[in-house]
């Protein structure tokens, strides 16, 4: 199977989703030693990682409107 | 008198002899030198302080201690990896520049006074620019010039600050300084430029991607980490470093998302990594400084590995634009695998070096710096994007670009293989790294909470990538330049100066046309009053003037001897 094909990508995505679900459930199984209250929420790190990632990419996409120039903008 | 050669000097002396080494023996010579230099360092006592009185000023050219040793070790390792990786280079100038650069960075790490530091500091700047110019393109030439001006500028600030500090305190010792005066402030700024503080950072993203394939690997290891070492030595516990470092971790990740040149993505990523180290210096506790040293050590190896992998792609395909790449895992499976190890390490997956190194600074930040902690956590998700996913995905997977090239040359694969192995060894056996840190530590990186929370952060971020790709929201890779702070000195300042020059020209023209009329009137007046018949009323030619001067001189001589 091609590692850059669509089918492989789909499989990786669902595998990843399954891992994420398992990691979320894992949060109920061990004793935490948090520095902050929010760390007690189940799946806090997962939610934070997802939100940070999506927020970052959307913000960057928005910034591109202002920052993007032609490749030879500086004339070299 | 200096009894022992400063560490790193074997590399510099080796560069001087390089032209005499026949081509056949070059490879062995270039690999042997870092080993010889490392053996030399190992032979020095672990607490050596060598003093030298120079024109009545006390200098300390060599000072060996735990903080300088950890950087000295990893600098030698980087020099060795870069030497193996760069065996295809036939350009003697580039080989020599690389040796002088690595050697002087190592010497700077062991400099115990500000003047010795300055000399080595400027040597790294001058030597390293040849690794950029080595690309021999117009673009690299301009980029190298900008790089050189900024790097030399940093050295000038260091020298000026040292002079003021000497006047203030009568000491040139390079110890804990703190920002307490104008002098130490200038030194802080000099270090900040080389450490790529926000707004002082753009030389890095400008120059590193323009350097040669092998040159960028060297560049990635030394200049900025030397600055981190210098900050840790002189400014540990300086509170302003915490927000500076936090800003450094966060803002480059936005650019890394948009950037198309994958080596420039790595340059932004490098900037973001430096932020973690700067935060550690700013917090300044033993745990935090251990974190800075551990992060620098692990980072030099995985960042070199990533630059080596992208360099190999550039070397084989001739391009490093994400928009032109994809599917290269077919042609370069080894390079792809090594790159994935580098990506897992920088993203800090358990069992890889970043995981055991990054934890110190994160823990130090969690104790008393909540805002900083959450910014660093955000930046960690950002690292997952640019270096964990984007670099390997767009180069080796994504959409097949149809490019079919040869695998990276054997020497590149060996260098990448050693680096990848080290990433895993440190990740699996952290005691190897912890034993080198400046302060003793009993930290245990592998506990359930740390592993689970880190995996959550990274895998949910990766899930975010999956969702954005599948919904078509992820911004496509496009050929472009993204405006950054360098716009101010590459566009705005030249434009302003141009406007100023034109305004001055107009003023001059206006004034001179007025003045010219005045001169013409005066000349007319003079010629009107001139009486041409008399001797001195004539306008003379130069020859006539010279004749008169000779006659006067002759008359003077005659009168002198006669009298």
C-alpha cells in the first residue's frame, strides 16, 4: 500500500482517533500529581493539545492574508 | 603563560594546516580532528582555571567547569556529526571555515573572561559566514552580508559592554553578571542578538536556509547555543528572560505553519526551541538550569538530524520547497526513517530524547510561572505541527511529487544514523544525559502521569492535523515569502533612507542653484574689475604657477646658503 495514498491516510487517522480515545480513558486509571486545578480534568492535556493545534493553524491561516508576498518579493 | 591549549583550538589549528593535507587523506583528517580535539578536552582537569596577565589585565583563557563541559561535549559531538555528513564537500574554504567555526565556538564556551569570549565570539561570526556564502548564489551572498553585519554588531556590543563593565568594576571575569548597569545591559543585548530574541531573531531565518547543505547543519548547532550558554553563565535568574523566552517559543510557530521552505521551517522551529532554554535561564533554579543544559544537549542532536535529513533532500532533489516535494519515502527510505526519529525527538515523544530533556524546564515553569507554563504547553503543540508532522509529512509522504531520486549518500546516512541512535539512547537511558548536567539530579522522567499527559498532548494535536487535512482547512503549501521583522531593514529602512537621500538631493539642488548664481555673479564682478595688462591681474595656467613656485624656492635656497 502507498504510504502517501488516501486509503493509508484514512487508516492512520482512525488508528490515531482510537489511540486518543484510549489515552482519554487512561486518565481515569492513575493518580495525578497536578500543579494546577485544571490538570485534574479528565483528558485536559488532550483537549488543550487539540485546541492549541487547531487554534494555531487557523490563526496562522488568517495571518497569511497579511503576511504573504510573492516569492521574489525582496528581489533576490 | 598558557600551559594548555584552550579546548577547540585543535580544530582551529587543524584548519590552518588543511590546505597542506592531500585530498586522499582529507576525509580521515576531517573526522579525526573533532576526535583529537575531544581527547584534548578530556585530558584537561575538570576544574582547570588558566590565568594570563596581558598588559596588566587579568584574563582567563581557559575555565573548565560543569556548565562549560556539557556544552563542550555536545559541541564536539556536533562537529563530528557535521564532519561525517559533509564528506562530499570539496571546497577547502568551506571545510576550513567549518573547523574554525566549531573550534572557536568551543573555545568561547571555555572562556573565563569577557575579552577571550569576545575574540572567540567574533571568530564564530566571521568563520560561519563562509558556510552561507559557500552556496555561491546571489541570494546567499545578500543573506550572508546581513548575517555578518548583525553578528559582528553583536560582538561590538559585547566589547563595548565589557569595556564599560571593566570601568565600573575593574573586573573582566565572565561570571554571573545580571543586568545591573549600562555595560552589563549591552552584554545582555549582545547575547540576545545571538540567541535570536524576538525582534532580534530574523538573521537566523534569513541566513540558515541559504547556507550550503552541510553548512546549515553546523550553523544549527553552534551560534545560538553558544548564546544560550553565555546567558546561562552571565544572566541566570534574570526575570525578564522568562517572558522573552515564552514569546520566543510561541511566535515562530505561526510562521512555521505558513513557511514553504522546509529548512526555513526548521529555522523557525530552532527559534522556538531556544525559547524553552531561555525560559530555563530566566527561572534560574538548579532544576531550570539543568533543563536548559539538557534541552540544549538533546536539541543540538535532533535539530542537526532534521537539518541533515532536509539537507539530504535538497542535495538529491535540488529543492526544499514543501510545495514541490512529497512521496520521497519511496526513493529515500533511510532518510525518511531518520527524519521521523528526529521529529519524534523534537516533539518529545516518550522514549525519545526530547521527552527526557524538556521535562525539567516544564516542571520548573509549573512551579510559580503558570502563564508561562501554558504558553510553553501551547508551543509544544506547535512543535508537534512544524517539526513533528509538517517536516516529514510534506517531504516524504503527502502527495507523490513523482520525484524519483537516489537515497542520500552513505556518509550522510551514517551521520544521520548516529544522530538518530543518540536520540533514542538518550530517550531510553536518560541517566547518560543526566550525568553530564551541571547540577546533580534525581529526576525520574518516566512516570505514568508524565507519559500519559505528554502522549495526550501530542496525539490529540496530531488528531487536530488529521481533522484539518480531511476537512481541507489546513492551509496549502504555497510558494511565497512571509513578511517578518526583517521587512523593517530589508524594505522599510532602505525605502526611508531612499526618501531621505532624495530629499537631501533636492535640497542640495535648490541650494546649489542659488549658490551657483552667487558664484557666477562674483566671477563676473571679478573679471570686470580685472586689469589684464598687469602681471598679477592675469589668470594663470598651472604650469606658470609651478614655474613661479620653483623660482621662489630657488631664490630661497640661494639666500639660505648665501646667509
